[in-house]
């Protein structure tokens, strides 16, 4: 029996994260105790997760029947990144949200994601961003692959080919010494770097369709709930709500979730303050350049 | 990261303060259950306004982050022509793909044809931002008027066959109007359309200066009535690109290098009629061109915005005589002039766009609900009159102002501005076409003067006065006193031209009258902007503009008055030019 007859649709999962915008810090980003004051920081779609989503969307352009599910773990506000995924072309989205997931380090996070991925069922590809700009660990993708017991290819800067029939993907990955071409069978987890692509913009049309999409928990009965934002009756293939899963929905063990399941303990945080000096304009003529060189020499930045 | 919507306080000011309620209602069919049931339709006024804001944010990000960084290369590479084929510059191709990915190519088309169903007013803002990034790309993004024309005048079957392809970005359009001997005078179009024995139309002849002449779908103006010589023998055709049309060459132009301007030769090319025969020029092309004039005005304002910003930045950094040159009074005045005229143009652009939105919304409503005709036809006639006057008046004012802004912006740069190291030289070249194509300023004057002479402008100014209490915001009280006096000067000018009852006298002074009319109208609009938002800064803009407009209006009036007594008006001219 060929694989195609069993499962005609290629299934792609993209993991996404909402992160504080560490490139545009305004106000007091750090509390006096050294912890991050998330409430004052604007949140954004983790940049390399957008690169991961873009690779999935590029595959869908080639294989229109491919089905993309974007998933995120976080508080309800993290629905923003799921909406953004829908604007760009994701077919379905899942919010993994539960107070008991809070405070998770990379180990607990990858466990919760593993449970969610298993609930999604059979899949071919998982695209993750290489790392998030808040923690910069680059661990969640590899740990998720390990827990799922599947192949992983990290630091991917280009998808070379995808053989849908043969169920293989060939990619180029960056290493310390250069680049490697790696081929793997499905299922495989791939972490994508920012050099892989320039993510597409949100579609204006899909934005208008999905901007007010709500969530629907599979754990709560909504029959008498006031929160009925999701009851928009959009025809297929549009979805009508964001799936919200909690700890029970994905059958996770509370003992290894969230803070409970996180062996990482922060010992000390050092607040490093980099003070930027005022920018100085140098005119591009000979006079300006020679003045600059003199100054650099006098400050011992250049050898005289 | 730069977003040309979020970084533009003036656009945001307008979007926040302008009255779009009627425009939205017409566009969304007063939120009827059927319209609200469409996928992507807004629930109510607020939801629609929120959509506009978000769409502009998407356009602004693409313009600022993607298109603008490619503009210099697009200008240097330009569109090229080889072996009968036109190639866009690389950056042009990439930017078009980007706009297509964002599904922005069916901006104003109804949802049922895959469009975003957005008003012209929002489209004008989008064109402005795209043009600020790369003026030449506007010539491709701004061609959505073509699909709009098919929507307005095509059969239901034609709408179905063409429109969703435009909206998805699968095809682009061109309007093939101009010919070697039919430029401003489109009545003398020669390209022939003849029906063969099966009743199919075939086109034969040459078109020139066709923007994006490589387009897949073109609207071609052709003489369909044998033996006719004027505009009533002309029809409009839809031509889909095949081998029977050759591109002979592209023009080498001063600016907008990314936009290919083609010469086309049609050899027995199969085409289909759009709408009714003989209505091609007098109805459809006039409608098409009015839309394009709005687009070109927005383009000019976008280029001027870019130029002003370059000048402001440079003047704030360049030190001469031990201070930044922005502090030197002559430079400071130039910058203030630029910013004021820019905001003045924008007020007139949005006012005109709103008028056009209401006019087109009423037309569509009457078409869909014929029973409402009696109630709405007076209003439709009123807005049609306003649109016919405001569109050419806007194009005159905005494109001439934009040229002046770019001229001054280069002047602020002085020597370096004349080099290719700075962006300003590109903007200066690009803006130069805006007061030429889609009808020169001189032709806009011809189109506008009728409405001014017959009281259409006065009708609108009366409405402004009836709808607003100009004493309700102290900072504009003295400004409005001055502005109100502009009307008296304008009336004197009009009266003199009428009294003279001499066509040549009117033609001679039409530009001055139109300038006085535009200065007066814009002064009213700036006062209204300040008043509606109770904004002191805008009151200063209104005051500064009115002070400068005052001397222009008096100067124009003075010229008319002096010549009024002259017996032979052109005697001097003949002597000088002989």
C-alpha cells in the first residue's frame, strides 16, 4: 500500500512563540529585582518562528493540499501570534494554554508541546524557529524532536527539495565550518534560521477575515458562556475559532509541566546597562573624514 | 523597520478625524444582512474603520520596509526592452510579488470578485505611501482603476471573467488611450475597431505612451464608427494579450524608470466591446481618467512627502555658519512652505476622494436599488458636479505643489542634492511627470473652470459654511476671517471674466481663476481640519497657508483687473514672440 492512499494530505506543524520585542525596548524593561517586566514590553511574533512559518507556506505553495497547523503555548494574549499565522496562510491554529504550564523552562515547554503534537495526530514535518529572542536557548526544537523520537535538522538556512511521494526533505544547514546538505525521511523536525527567507506580509484579506477570531476551549462548555466571539459562521476552508487546549486536553502529566517540571533555576541576574552616546554626523567630504580620523587617533581607537 | 503609515502623523490625523460614516455606509450597503454575511465583511462602522487602519498598517510596512529600500536600484536598472519583450527591474518584480502576497491588488473591488471592498479614500492613502517608497511602482499598483472600470461598465459576465484575476494579482492592466497624434486631444484617436463577419471586434493601429503596455488585460480606446471624426465615434474595448499585439519600443524617460512606457502595435487583435458603442471616450474614458487623476495626485503627494523628509533630515544635520541650516531663515521658510503645502494638498486629496466615494457609492446604490432613485438622484447630481470640479482642481494643485516641494527640497540640499549620492535627485525627476500625464495642468484648468464659473465651487463652500461654526475654535477665528475674504476676491475675478464675455479672455485667465479657487478651497479645508480636531497645530498650518495664499490671490486678481481694460489682450504677446 502506498503512503499516498493512506494519508493524501501532507501535514505540517509550525511552533510559534509570542516574545517581548527586545529590539524595541521602551520604558523600564527590567524590574529592580532583575526580572523582566513583560507588561511594559510590546510583544511580537518571535522573528525566526516567522521564518519557520514561511518555509511551511512556501511548501504549501508547491503542494496546495498541504495542511499547516500553527501552535503556541502561552497566555490567551498569545492568540495574537496565531492570528498573525492565520493572516499569512496557516490552515488551523492551536493555543496551548493553562496556568499549570506557566513558568516552564525548555524541558517543560518541549514536554507540553510534545503532548500537543501527539494530540494533533500523524504529521510529516515540524518547522520551528531556531531560537526565540527572549531566552535565546535554541533548545525547545531539539528537545521536542527527542521527545517525539523523530529526526531533527537544526540551523536550516534553505529547503532544497521536498519529495512528497518518497516522503523525504533535503535541506541546507549552517554549521560552524560551512554548510551541509542533509536529507531526511518524514517525519522530521526542522529548525529554521533568519537567513532562510524573508517572511511574507500578512494578507489584507485574511486579516479582515480573522482579526476578531476568538478561541474555544475543548474543556469548557460554551453553551451558556458570554464569550461567543468564535461563533462566526465562515465556510470551509476557513476556521471559526482558535482551538484552546489545556493540560487535560493534551493528556499531560502536571508533575512535569510548568514550574513543577522545570529544573532550571535562576541563580542570579546581572543587569547590564549599555549606555549609547549621542550619535555624531560626519560629513562625507575630505574635511569631515580627516577630522574623524584625528578624533579616533586621539582616543586611541586607531593607531597614530 | 519603518512603517510609512505609522510614522506619518498627518495621515493618522486625517484618518482619525475625517468623517467617513457615509462613505462606509455606501461601501457596506448600510450593513445589510446579505453584505454582513460576506466573508471578511465588517460588522459595523467601527469595525470597518478598524479594517482601514489595519490594511494601511500592512501597506505602510511593505512600503517602508520592502519597497523603499529597493527604489534606488529600480531607478538605476529601470524597465528594459529586448527582443520585443519588456522586463521589469528586479526590485519592481519583487515588490509586485509582495503586494500580491498581501492580497492588495483588488483594493477597491467588491468582495464577491475577490476584492477588499475599500473606499477610494483609503486607496488614495495607500497610493500615497507606495509612491513615497517608489513613485514608479505606483504606476503598477495604481492601475487598479482598470478593473474598476470593467466593474462599473462591464456586463455581469465580463465582471466574472476578469475581475477576480485582477484581485488575485494574476493579471495586471493597462489603459491604451494615447496615440502619436492623439495626446491631450483624445477625440482624434485613429486606432480602428471593426467587426468581422462573425461580429467579433478586431483592432488595428498604434498606441503610444502606454504605461505598463505589457499588461495582460488592456482597455483600448478605438474608433468604432466608420466616417466619424470626433469623440462620439469612439468606443472602449477589452483586449487580452495575445500574439496580435506587438510592443515596438519603450520610452527612455527622465524619471519613473521602473514603470515601462510602451508603444503598441495592434494587428487584427481580437477584442471585446466594453459597455455601449460610442460611449468610449465621452463616458468610460472620462470616468477612467478621473480615477487615474485622483491616483496621480496621491502619487505626487507621496513623492513630495519623501522629498520633504529628505530635506528636513538634511537641513537638520548640515552645519554651515556654525549652525544647522534648518535654523537659517531662508531654509526654515522653505521647509515650512513644503510642510504646509504638503498638508494642504493632502486635505484636498482626501476631500476629493471622499466626494468621489460618495458619488460612486450613490451610483451603485441606485443601480442595485432602483426604487431609491427618486430619493438619491439629486444628491448624486450634486456629488457628480463636485467630483467633476474637485478632481481636476486637485490634480492642478497637488501636482504643481509637489513639483515645487521637490524643487525646494533639492535646493535645501544645494550641491549634493544635484548628485546621485542623495535620493532627492530621483524624487525631483520622478515628480516631474505628475503634472503632465493623465492630462496636463493646462488641461485640468480647462476641466475645472466650468464648475468654478457656474457656481459649483460656491455651492460647496456654502455647504462648508453651513455645516461648520468657524467661531467655535478661537485659534481659527482670525484665519477664517481672512479666508472668507478670499471668496470675495474669487467672486470679483469670476465677475470680471463673465463681464468681458470673451472666450479668449476666459481661456487666458482660467489658470488664475482655478488657482484662486484652489487656494480658497484649501484654506477652507485646513480651517475645517483644525476646527474638527480642535487642533492648534493645524490652526497654525491653516494660518500660514492662508497668509501665503492671500498674496497669491491678490496677485492673480490684480493681473485679471489690469488686463480687463486692455483692448487687445494679446498684442504684447505677439510682439514679444515675433
